[in-house]
C-alpha cells in the first residue's frame, strides 16, 4: 500500500504543478483527451481505494462474524448492508455531480468516508458494524462520481479509453482489497484494515482537492427532487441504459457469488489457509483485470457487442475450473483470472456505451447504471453464503454458472434493440 500511495502522490503533485501552470499540451506524457496521465492515474487510484473500502470484508467474513457474534449463515449480511448503502448512495449522491461542483462533491464524500471507516473499526456489536458498513457503502459511491468526472473531461473519441483506465483502477481495487485485507488481518486484526484505509483515504482527499479542476453544474436551475426524478426518466428514455444496466446487474451478481463465500471453503480443511493466503487469490484476478483494460479502446473502435459476447462467454466458462477447487487450488486461480477478465471487459464496454448519450447527464447515467450493479452485488453476496451452507461449493458454482448463462441469453436477445449510436466507432485512436 505504501508504494502505491507514493506513486499516486508523486504523480498527483506533478499534475497539480502543470495544471496550475496552465499546461494542457498533448505531448508524450498526456492522453490526447486533454487529461494528463498523472491525473488519470489519480482518478484510477482514488476510485480503486474508494471501492476497495466496500470489498475489504469479503475475505474477513468469518473473523468479523465470530468477533461480533454474527452467525456464519448470515455473515453475508455484512456485505449486503454495504451494498444497500451503496445503492442508496447511487440514487441520492451520485446525481449531484450534475448539480454541484464535482470537485467539492468527491472531496466531501471522501472525508465522510474517513469517518465511516473509523466507525467500522471501532464497532463493538453486530448492529453497530452493519450500520457502519451501510454508511461506508453510502460514501463509497464517490467511485462512480469520479468515473463520471473523468468521462466528462475526456474527448468523445477517447472517452472509452479514459473510462477503461479508471475502471481498471476500480476492478483492481476490488480484487486487491482481498489481498490487503487478508494480510493486515493476519498481522494485527481485521480492524486495522479499516483504520489504515481511513488514513489513505484522507491523503487521497487532499490530493484530489489540490489536483482536480473545479467543474460547475451545467444546469444550476434544476432542483434536487427533479434531479433524482430524472434518473427514472433517463432509464425509460434510453434503451442502451436499460440494456446495459441489466447486464451489469447480472455480471456483478455473478462475481460476488464467487467472491463472498470463497473464504469459507479456503479457510476450512483440507485447505485451512490463512487470511493472507486467501487474499492472494485477488492477485490472479488483478492480472486478468490488467489485460482487460483495452476493452475501452475496443468499444471506441466499434467492437462493443463483440467484446461483450466474448467476455460473457468467458465468465460462463470460468465456472468450470472454479468448480474443480476441491481437486486443486490451481483450478480456482485459473477461473478467477478468467472471470475477472470477462467482468471488466463487459463493465468497461457498458460504460463506454452509455456515456455516448446525454452528455449533460453523465452523473445521472452513472447512478442509474450502477444502481443495478449494487442490486446484483447485494443479491450475489446474500444468496451465495446461504447456498454454500446448504449445498456447498458445488451449489455456489451452479448458481454462478446459471447467472452467467442468463446474462448471455439476455445480451443475445437485446442485440437488435441496442441503438447503433451506442455501438459504432467514435473516431480514430
């Protein structure tokens, strides 16, 4: 964590100096979108850390539940409450990016995240933990505010590429959260995870305030109730949003079906792995996520539907090696790599498509889309731990494969309903 923060700090400081000097050239150190590489890196790091806060608990469910007297059969509620808060934040907070200065929004949410993280770390009862996790999830939606912010600053021809880089940071944050959480828990307990993240989040908030440009709302006359109500209007009026939101719900239900109960078989005999060892499985997914970072460019070039079909198929195929976990952990590693590659490829493609409509409403598009992500994550987290208790790892794998198959069927059924403007090439890269 220290080296990552040092890289982000150095990059952010360099970007701040150049921004203040008014340099917006497109030299070798800059993306042709007008965003400097260090600033895009800061967007990615900030987004990754914010979303990691909502995923640290995945490999820690057993120790957190035992510490606070929560039954293991209902330990998935720890993640479920986090996703509940996240869903509320998507509806109530993310749209504010279209109404107020986005820099103030992301910095303010980051500071409130610090308070929520500290509250999680000091939790003494199950009720206090669940309430704190919900509050943390509510503030973690700053991740999506950052995605919309970056997309609004990017040129249309390279919006998918920029979103791809930032989303890579998000997916890496989700995956590496397991590794960091497991290691810190073995060293000094699960509460340390949240205290360390609180410190890092505070540092990131300061960097964001220093580096990012102010970005005022496009329509200051819109009221907050009307702003929230427009989420439903956008969902009704934009078919690409409806289609891609449902696909998002399915793919994130699929990935949390894998990640949430994974700690249970790996910590039990015959594996009996430590939390550090369990967390290392996130590194396999990180390799897949890095490879999928090009998905944004593919969407920019008009290959969005092809990328989606291939990636969804990979997510289905991945459940075969995952199901072979009882025979060898190596099969699990292969499956995690494949399914995470497919996840990010679809997610980046989804966002690249929806950001092509309603440029003035990118925060609301993000909110409407990610509400379905949150619903899928909550369902996958809650159902998978229950299925594991009653049907074991085989039951979990059958559930995951069924969700993957449903996602492929829905995508195929909506090919002709997706507007051409969402799938065509946006320009040379």
